[in-house]
């Protein structure tokens, strides 16, 4: 009989060990996924910083090109006006020559002073024309081309920057959504377990609801006959009850095949210990519960009792079912 029970215990240990390894793998995958998500957000931020640093010299160059275009625009306009004026004058001269005819053309007699003055005026106009940059139209077109190319590149970088920002916003939104869904589940379960254990009311509160990642989580406890207060101001026994309620609420996210509680009732009042034992009894219908306790109200709810005591300098173990103890009494 002892060998059979030993074999059954070893089998359960193997099954539980396998379940624990599976849970550890799942936790590892979740941790890896979260780390990857944070790394993607970090890379996106670095990429945005790189784009912004690349945009700065391009923007400065674009501003310089725009200023150069604005500076040369009047010159281009004056050249176009001067060209139009010369074309009109040339047209008028050709029309006059055509109407007068070559034979009827009489050349006026000009003295040397008039010729010298006319020569100086013509030389002055010639010098002014030489000062005009004949390559200005071509340079203007080149500047316009560079302006268009750089404008298109800046537009591409801005579009890429907007996409990265959009992706980062999505990451932040997903992170917040998952956190809030988990928080709401745990908070609801905590309130239920706390009420079961104490008959009072307890709840979880975000320190910064607008941005939960910039603050912590506060536990508010309202025991029967007492005003609500933070868990920081609770007694040792009250903190123990609240901690157990929170632990049970968290385990609801990823239920396990069995649980081990080591003297969690040590600092609890007798009534809280009794309520905890009743809760463990209900949970035992769905999963295995192993509890180490020194209180009769807890041991009294166990299906199997294992006692450990010291005798002759060695630890002794005695195992029995509660029904047998009651029957023998």
C-alpha cells in the first residue's frame, strides 16, 4: 500500500514538474515578446532621430536655394524686360529701314564731339551688358531642378517619419491596451477574493490613470467596521489577507495544476484563516492545493493530512486522512 502511494506521489510530482516547465516556457515566450516589442519601439525612436538629423541639413540647403531663387528672380525679370525692349527697338528700326528704302536714306552729318559722346554712351551700355551674367537663366533652371529634387526627398523623409510615428503610437496603444485588460481582470478578481476572505471591500487603484506606466498601483483596503485606507497603513495580519487575495487574483490569469501555500495564514486572525480554508476547499475541486499550516481551522478542511514532528533527533512523518482521525476520535 505504501509503495502504491509512493508511486502515485512520484507520478504526480512528474506531472506537476512537466506542467511547471510548460508554464516557464510560456512565461519565457511572453517575456521575449514584450522585450521584442520594446526593442522595436526603441529602434523606431532611433530611426526618427536619424531622420530628423538628416532633415536639418536638407532643410538648411533648401532654404539657401529658395533664398538664391528669390534673389535671382528680379534679375531674370529685368533681363526679360531688357530683351523685350531690344526686340521692340530692333523691330521698329527694321520697319523704318523698310519704309525709307536704301536709296532714300540720308545720313546726318555729326561732328566729332557728338560722336565721342555717343561712343561713350554706347561703351557704358556695353559695360552694363557685360556685367550681366549670361549664364543666369541656365543657373536659375539648375537651382529650380535641385529645389524640386530636394523637396521631393524631404517629402519622402517626412512620409517615412509619419509612418514610424504611427507605428510607435500603435505599439504604445497595444502596450496600454494589454496592460489595462490585465489590470481590470486582476482588480476584479482581487475585489472578489478580498470580500470572500474578510467580508469587507478592497480594490486596486492606478496612481496615474492617464499614463499608467508613469505610476504604480495602490491597494486600498476597507475591512468591516473600518474606513478605507492604503495597504501601507494596514496591520501585519491585514496585509497578509490582502497579499493572499492579490496572489489568488494573479493566479487566475494563468491557472496552474497545483499550488503550494507555506503558512500564508500565520499572521491572520482566526476568522480570516477559517474563510481562507473554505476558499482552498472550493479551489481543491478544480486543482490540487498543498497548504502548510499550524492552525486547526485550516487543517480541518484538508482531505489528506501529513504531519511532521521530531523524535530521537530525527524528523518523523505521519500521514492520515481526516475521516480516519474523526472516526478514531
